[in-house]
C-alpha cells in the first residue's frame, strides 16, 4: 500500500497524511510522460536506470532530456530497445512483437530485486490492464496477451512508474480530471476511436474531461498507472504547500503545452487541525407522495444520484386522511439542482417540492484501493484532524468480487478491511 495506513488496534498505528502528490494531467497522461515528470520532480535518474537494468528484460537504453513545450521547460523520456529472443513460452507475432501473458509479466516483477512496495504497484498496474483487456475481448485475465502494453517500452514505463512512486514515498496521491482527446488510433486489432477501448475501460468511474484535441492524449499505460496509484480525484489542486513541481513532455506538439505536471507538497497540519471538517452549502429537497407505485422508488433514487444528488432516499409517512405515503428527501449542490428537480417532476407523481439551503459538514475522505482475491476493491476512508476514523469497503465492489469468486460477501468485506 502506498497510502496512509490505519489499524483499529492502536492509535500509534495511525499515520497522518502529510506528503501529497497531485497529478495534473494538463494534456493527458502516458507512461513516458509520467516517468519524465517524476525525474523532473526529483527521482534520481541513475537510481531509476540501475533498478530497471537489474530486471530480466531485453537490453535497453533509457535517457532523459530537457525540452521546451510551448515555452515550458520539461523532461522527455527516450527509450531504445535492443530486443533479444524470448526464453519463455511467450508467443511472438508475425511482425516480431512479443505477446506476453500476465504470468510472464508477473514472473519478471516477482523475481526482481525491487522493493515489495514497487512490486505491488507494478503488479497492480498490469492487473488493471489485464482486467480491462479481458472484459473488452470477452476472455479471462489468464488468457489475455498484451499487445502494445506488453512491448518493452511500455513494460519499462510501468516498472519505472512503480519504482518512482516507491522512491517518492508519498502518503496520498490525488489526480485531476483526465482529458482523453478524440479522433482515432491504430493498434494491434485495427483502427479504434479515441479514447481506445482499453483506455476507456480503465478510466471507468474516473472523472474525464473534454479537451478538443484530435489526438490520443491518454494511453492505456498512463490510465492504468494513475488508476493504480490514485486515492482521489479533484479538478482543483488540493490545499497543500507545494515543494516541488515536475513536467513530463509528450511526443507531439499542440497549441497548448503537451506536458504532464506533477506537484509534490505537504499539508499544513495546523490548518488541517482547525478545518478538519469540510463545510459546503447544499440545497435540501423534500416532497410527499401518496399515489405512486413503490417499485418505482429505486429507479428514481438511482437517477437522482446519477444526476449529482449527494443523498436521496424515501421515508414512510402518515399523510392526511390517515393515508400511508412516502417522504422523498434529497441533498444536492446548486450545479446539479435543476437536473435533479427535473427528474423528480418527470419520474414521480408529486405536484410540488420544498427547497431550502443547508450547510453540510463532512469528514474529509479519500478512496484507497486494495486487491482481494485478485480483484480491485475501492475503500472509502474518513479522516478527522488527519486521523483515520472510518473505513468502509465499497459495497458494489465487494458484491462484484463475491459474485466472481463465489465467496460470501462478508468474507470479501473482511479481507478488504484487513488490507487497510
């Protein structure tokens, strides 16, 4: 785990978050951009090269160069591969590219001299890619063979990213919303729309944003790296004291700087102590309903939540003339208020709603990721004064893993908790 860890047994085991890495994907993210930005941020390039050279990989050269992107100084990554014949049972395609399966990659990682943390991060990144490929191609993780991502330069990018994160020793990682670009891209199976199917599958549940650039801004490798290491997503830079900034250059040139920006910083602990609860102005919505079929309720809640409601639920109520009815209650911010109101009027039988402004105080929260029985589960962590006070594995993730593994959901939930 790269995030702060906590145990309910002792306060001494609770580690305060004080070192933050913010990934600012100004122009998307790729593996080589991330490596270059980490080097610019302070990771020793000689240390990185030495650790990569100790892996059982084809011979390669790795260099980092200073370039200008629209007037911004950045670092670029240059990887040169000297391929050698495979000594494993990996298949080689007719065009000479090696098609490695997940177990080939895992063997390289697990037999290396990398730290346990770096191995864990690298394995997690490749598992994310394998799960996405398996879903897209309607096969299993074990049968997936990597194409472009299994090539040497992508392996170096991913292994290098794991080494860099291990070297940076940050407590939490937050990422901005991810631009994908548009257009088309050529890959092993032909020409696909941007974002490529693997990229889009990996970015499922991650905030993406439109940037009108006809190019592949975010690659599958870049998407998998950020998904594996990121605790939370925010379009705004979090409250932090920035200590270092790194820029990783992309290969193409656009009207905007084609760079990935990394911000390394610390939390002002005094500020956090006095402002440990987030306070936000929301709008409360309420309506009473006595003439609607109850089986519609869940559909309406799902639609309201998808439209941006912070909370939405129904309560039983006794209404006029002793009729049983239902009280609809919801919380929503101003940005999503109109859309939620429209759903209520279109989907329910109410003729009117009540609105009033409220202040909501909430624990600060982050989302950690753990692997249970080979599958990823998101865990919601609540923080008060920089200390973990609440931990809850996401129910839908636990349900998904329970169904896939045919294990009781309560065991999946318990196993997820043990990894935090």
